C-alpha cells in the first residue's frame, strides 16, 4: 500500500472525536470495577499493570502481554469503535488472561463462570476486522 493510502487509512480508523470510545470509557476505572465484580479483587491491582489503547492490533480486539517485567492489557479502539457493545466482554476476556495466557481449560472455566453471571465471554472476536478493513 502506498504511504499516502496508509496515512489516510490510519487517519480514518483513528479519528479522535467525542464519539470515539477512547473518550467514552476509562480503562483503569473499568478494570478496577470488573476486577471487583467478576474476580473479587483477586487480579493484579490497576496500579501495577498497564492498560492502554493500541491501534496496531490488526484484527485482534485485545491482547494481554505478561512477562517477568510487566503486565499489559491492550484494547483495539478501531474494533471497539465499530462494535462498542463488545467493550466490557473484551476487557474482561483480556482480564481472564491475567489468570491464564492460553485459551485453555482454566480460561474456559472462567469464561463460563462470568457468562453465568450475565456477561458473555467468547474466545474469538464476533466480527472479522480484516474483512472490514479490506473494503
């Protein structure tokens, strides 16, 4: 893709308006709330992790990065501006990854437990962002 086309695509997908999800939610506040609501405050306190937006996640709605130095939760504002109704589910999905990084048996147990409390947690995004961005 030509660099001008890349820039236009970036600006189109990253426009920062009052409607932008980044202006409507507080990631740290919501993390703390969901930690209390769904995990009984058992996850790492918000002061000891990094939670931020990442426009470079491609088709991923979110990502959890955990190593010996840091713990980072990233959410894709492009995806969540298209599907804001999935924000809570995706943030909590990434929070489950603080318990287990894989989509293993423990992850599925946590997802089912939280879904039983009323918040549907899925393994994969409900929408394919690659198809949308190719149009």
